C-alpha cells in the first residue's frame, strides 16, 4: 500500500467517525426527519451532507451545541458554524461532513434535499 492510499484510508475513517458522531448526536437530541446525502462526485465541498430539523429555535440551538461540543471532546477540532445566534438554520461545516439543522418552516423553504438529493443530475451540462 502506498502512503497516499494510507492517508486517504485514514481520512475516510475520520470522515466516517465524524458522520457517525453527528448522526448519534442528532438521534440523542431527538432531531426530526434526519436525512444523509452522499455528495461524492457531486461537489468538492464535502463528502456527506446531513440535514435535520429541530422543533423550535431553542431545540435547533441545543442540537447544534451538542454536536459542536462532542466534536471538540473527541478531537475533531473546531468546525465552522453559521447561524447559531438566530437558530433558524445552523450550518456546521466540519470539512468532509456538513450538518444543516433547521426549524421546519425554514427547511421547507430552502429544500436542500431537492437541490442535493439523488434526483439531482450528476452529469455536466453541455453548452449547446
């Protein structure tokens, strides 16, 4: 095995552990309608996008705080976080894993599942 392959294996393992951590926290905090979207081959932004809903602004904030704290406790470093003060939509950007936590009304408005879901074309658009 080459060193590059070992590095990518380690990165994949870390990404998998981070995804499992986020999904575990979402389940523990009773997040609703959790969806995991595989982004491999669709974008270079991340490998996985996780979308979930909280019942209220306070619930969204509590879920986000739990994920952020667990990431720090388990050595994943500091993720970039947007939207925490308002808690209508919180984005946790942990590199290979993006976690979106919405209030239901906001989630319905942006509809990220439709934008990034499996029905999204994966081919390149050709000028014509």
